C-alpha cells in the first residue's frame, strides 16, 4: 500500500499520540480530584501550621479541594510511610520537617520505607530555627548559666520525639558544652511545649514557628536561637553559636515530598504552584511574623538538601549511639 505525504504524516502523528506515555497524558488532566496533604505530626506544630496556611490558596490555584490530613506516629514515619506507599499520581503529598525525615534512616533500625528511594522532592517551603527555651522558674539567663545549672541539679529536657531534629540538636548542644540533662520523649512538639510550660520539664528545643508565641506570652524563657545570625523578632537574644558553640545551626525545614514515580510534569506543576502560594505577600508576612523564613527550592535542589542532611545527621547519630528498634 502506498501513502502520499499527507496520509503518511497523519498516520505518524496518530501513532505518536497512541505511544505517548500514560503518565504524561494523565499529567495533562491533573488535578481532576481532591489532593491530600499528609502531615505526619499532631495538629498545632510547625508543619501543620504551614499546611493549613497554604491549603486554601493551593486549592484556589489548582481548582480542586486540598485537604490536610494529620497522621502522627513514630516521629513522623507512619505518615511518611503512608505517602511513600501511595499511588504516584500527585494526589497524596507529604508536608513534613524534611530534616527530621532525613534523620530517620540513621536512627531507626527497622524502617518500613526508604525516604530517599520511595519519595522524591517537590520543594522546600520554610525554615524555622530551633529555640532553646526553659521554664521561667529555671535560674539561668543564657546558655552558659544553663550548662552550669545542669551540672548542679537535675534538668529534664523535653524531646518532641526520640530521634527528631530537636532531639539531635539538644544532643549536639550537650556534647559541645558538657551540659547534662535527662531526655523526656513525647509524641510531638505540641505536647513537649505544653509540659515545659507547665514546668513538668525544664528545657526544650523546638521550632520557632510553634514555640515563639509561648515566649512572647512569658510562659517560656528564651536563652538562645539555633541560627547562624540573630533573628529580628528576638534580636536581643544571642544565637547558640555566639554562646560558645561556633557554627551551630539547626531548625525545622518544612517541605513537600511526593511518592517516587510521580511524573516530572506533576512535580513541576506542584513546585510552581506551591512556590507562588508560599511567596505570596499574605502568607510570607504571616510566617515572618511568627519566626519562619520562606525558603523555596527546585525539586532537584530539595533532593540535594535532603541527601546532605541525611549524611550530616548520620554522623551525629553514630557518635551519640542513638538507635531505635
């Protein structure tokens, strides 16, 4: 059978359309139903605050409902596992402390998923440094006085979760200064804050976004900030680095990850929309007023950050001998 040029071109284009990957054609129609953002921590923490701040604007941008679903447990690993094993179709996303997620493979001997293999980066959203705070009754006005007090009396250090970023930040400060405190684990930042406010624990390190309101109300006393430079909102309080721990910096890095296998087209669309939402004047102003900085990244940059954090904390976990069965 002989085809003229026009017939041949039409046949070739039809064949190409049939051969186009299903994922690409599906991405063209994405999203066509509600999107779920899984926050693997209890309500009220930094990730939850950000998820709820962006959910409606993201819904407006995508034209579909965006639902925030809290799935706490195992320092965020239960919710992360749920997302890792979800269909890679862009309808189930993880919004978490990316730094904390990077710690899990080093701390947990039996992790049901691999965050590097099973999840892919979408974007970073915000950074909130850890605040070193104490109950107002603690007779210390700075880190040096707190270290001295810890050697003279028993101090309980509230841990948002064993193996969490705030926990390892506390371990790093302890190792660098010679401080002595007893770690008391909780199931989330909100509970650890509540018990420190109540005086059941005396020392806490936690993300600024969730902790600053309690400092401003006078329910907690701020001794140091875990950032390279001072924060304008608490400019009179020195950084931990300024108080004898050179180069010390830690914090919560809220970001979005998706199941590995999610198409590049969907991830790039999510990246663009999420960045536009988090950079909007209203949300940026709201987060800045609470002590969080808007920090965004391309998907590849978020992957690089994750791998760097994983290697960084793995060394401290090894030195401190922290392992969870």
